[in-house]
C-alpha cells in the first residue's frame, strides 16, 4: 500500500440518491484515513464543477456516487479523458448497468436468467387508459413497474390491485421517458457482492427481509426496517447456482472493482437476476460492507482493496 497516494473521494452528486452518496462518501473517507492513507480529501460533485475535480489531479478518484450522473458512466468518461484512475467499472459497464433495460438485454443475450419484462416509451403511451388495459390484460396483478434508470428502489412500484395501475404509471413517468414492466416473483430476495478484477472474489450472499411492503428506499436506509441475513437461508442447490450466475453476470457485463448482483429466487425457476449495482452503497447500513465483515474483511481493508483494484485496472 502506497500511503502517499493522493485520493479524492467523490461523493454527493445531483441524483435522487444524493443523501445516500453523502453518507457513503463520508464513511469511505474516514475508512481510508484510518487504513493509513495520508492524502485523502472529499469532493462534492455538483455537475458544474467537474473541471475542479480534474484540476485536483488525484492519483485515483474513489467514486462514492450513486444514481444518474455518477453511476451511469458520465463521471467515468470525464475521468477517462483526463487520465485519472477511478474505482469501480468503466464507462460502458456503468452505463449499461445503470439502465435496467439494457442490463436485462445483455443478461438475456448470454442466457443469464432474469424475470420476464417489457418496455414502454412515453411517446407511445399518450392513451393512459389503453396502456392500463393492456398491462392488466397482459400481465395481471401483482406486477412490478420500474423507472429503468433510478436506484435505491426509487421509481419502483408493485401494483397489487388493478385500481392502482393508473397512479403507478404516472409515478414511473415522473422519473423518465421509459416504463419497465417486470414479472412479479414471490420469492426470497438475495444479493451477491463481488469484488476484484480478473479474478473476482465472491463475498457471502445476503438474504434481505423488509418490514415494509418490499425493500424500498425507506427500508434500506431506516434502522430496524430491514434485516441482512448472512448466509442466506436458501438451499445449497440455489446457493451454488446463484454464485455461478452472479460471477457469470459480473464477467459478462464487464464489472470490476466492486459490484453487487441482486436476485429473486423463484420457487420453480431458481435464482433470477433483478439488477446489477456498480457503485453499491457504503453506508453503515449497506450490504457490501456487511458481507465483507462476515469473512473477516474490515471496512477499512475493503475500501483499501477497492482502491488497489481501481489502480490495477487503469494503470
């Protein structure tokens, strides 16, 4: 470890996940300092100050951003042009994984299981009544509606009654011009954190339970409303399949450094990939640090490894 590395922790951002990013960034900053790095600073990205970030000329930028404008390849592209190494996956992988539709298309092309889905664009949905009728006829209820480019379960609605469909559609279109319809699966929610580059390290899978209707934004970031169970209470067959699928998805999508593969385990079809998070949360309630601690990797060591992975990828 080179203690004299100049590390800038980029956090904040302009997405709907800004508050979570501020917490992640502060936690990462403290951990890096505690781990022994001497030149660590925080940089609150506002969008208009990218040139100021570039002017700092860090040896590496630790990306603690979440959501649009940070996790979608935009910042990664700016850093690539400036020749500044950074943590996490590159431009293409970040852009693909931020968009749940593109993620599903790549997964499906490689035979990686993901729930059945359909995509609707705003321009073809002017007649909301007709859209409601189509969704109810083709999908029934319950069904999941998502805004493809949001994170932390923002822009996700589980429609359980037909009367709630119109409001759910309007809620999704608040966030963008696409509506992703996904088959509802009644099953166990499990996530698989993975770190590393060419030789990925699969951390323990985590079963997630929620005190709310589902693992939404409030449940994720409110103490006592969600529970992380390590190891997940699943069959050994499902566990082996989930880990094989997770590593395959990590490699096929071009992930590196750190990513988290989220699954629903269908009773009949087994593990199915829901989405891939390329800059997962690093707060006190986040999943990746929990999985690392379960195998004896402290939070400080975890962020130190992620720095080294970033440097190795972009030297």
